[in-house]
C-alpha cells in the first residue's frame, strides 16, 4: 500500500479489519514500530475525532506527530499547474508537498469538498496533488468524496455488535440545515460491499448518491419500509448529488426518532458525529443504550492505527 486515499487502497479489507480489532485488545503491542518516524497531520478543515484519534493511534505505535492547520497557520496553496501566481496563493503544492516530505515519513490530510464544482471535488485535487508530489505515503482523514478511516471504524463497530444472524444494515439520509458532502455516505457504502450483510440505502427523491458508488446496492425512497427489521441504522445527511451542493428539503420527516427505531429489530443507531440533536436524530435516539456513536468514535483509534501500522511496515 503506497497511499491510503480510499478503502480500495487496502491490500486486504478483511485482514485490516481483523488487525484493527486485534489492536483494540492490545493497543500498545507494537509501540516501538514508529520509532525514528514522524507523522504529519495537515488540516484544511476542522476536526475533533479525526485529529485526536489519529494522534492517539500514532502514540500507540510510538509514532510522533506534527500538526498544522493550513487554513490558519500556513501559506495559501496553489494546486493548478502552469498558473501565474499573481493572486493570494503564495506557495505551490509542488514545493509544499516536497518540503513536508523532508520533515515527515507519512502525511495525513483532511480537506473537504467545496460543493460548488462537482468535477473538481471528484478529482480530489488536494489529496491527489500531495500524493503526486510528496515522496512519502498520504493518508486520507476525510476528503471531498471519501472518509475511509470512518468507514473502517464503522466496520469494527458493526462487527462488534452484529447479531447471530446475517445483519440488515440501513444507511438513511437525514435532514440538516447546511449542505454536507457525500464523503461519509460514499465510504460507508463502499465498506458495506465488503461485509456479509443485507444493505439498503434510504433517501428522499433527489438525494441519491453517486450511482457509480451505489451500483448493485438496493436504494429506496421509503424510509420506514427500509427500517423494518434493521439491525443497524446508520444516519447521515448529504446534499443533492444530481443538483450538486443544493439542499432540496429541510423538513423533519426523515429525522430518526424513537418511533422509527421501534420499526427495527431492536436495531442499533450509528452516526459518525458531530450530530445536530433533534434535527438529524432525536434526543431519545442518541441517549438510548442502543446508540453506538461513542463506540464508533473510540474505534476511530483502531481504524487509524491499523492503517498506520501497515504503512509503517511497508516503509
């Protein structure tokens, strides 16, 4: 594995999942693996779980970290080739990526979608530019179209709490006052293709995800029908893909409520956080013992640690 930008970069998903779960049992079993190495964390957008869990994962491996918030602490970067840099951008990614490579043995990057230009967002310009010009591995801490560390943590959580039968997993759209990216929904869908489960995506009209990602996945606009007998309900908002970046509805008809959870098979509630209470899901859902949102957050440590461990061993 040269870089970790999407789940497809993993040499073996099942083995990575097993490794992550083994690391959870004994997090410091390889605490000397990172000796003499440095992990750089570059944030173009805010973070709580991603930053802290990745730092904790690195700490468990004896891997020192350096953190930079690009939006506040660095020169504005230019990503276009051949441009005349006479504007506000002071440094080109060609130099920046190479410079960071002199200080760090791996670089993890968080850079959200603009939601204004679908073509540019899907090109993953920030992540792909660093991967092109850096001489060290690049790790995705959420990009314009993918959040693979979250998806791997979600796989750990499902594996830990799955019933004795083949589980039914529902990914349900939920309302939100802001336009949000498709990254979590995309990666969760890609992850579920590797899991032994019945998987359904429920969303209102106009909110279908990228059809290339949902190919061969059951999708429905009937949320309550989808929730019937579900063992896991994963809730997430995303903006319209066809009407890119737009919010088509803000009503609360798709909010997850205790009554909707009663349609499930004593189902567990999942969300990547942060979550807007009583907009995306009701207090009664989040405060229920069937909510797994804190367990998901904890598992972010071990998803990151499993990825870092494989990259360190490759290096």
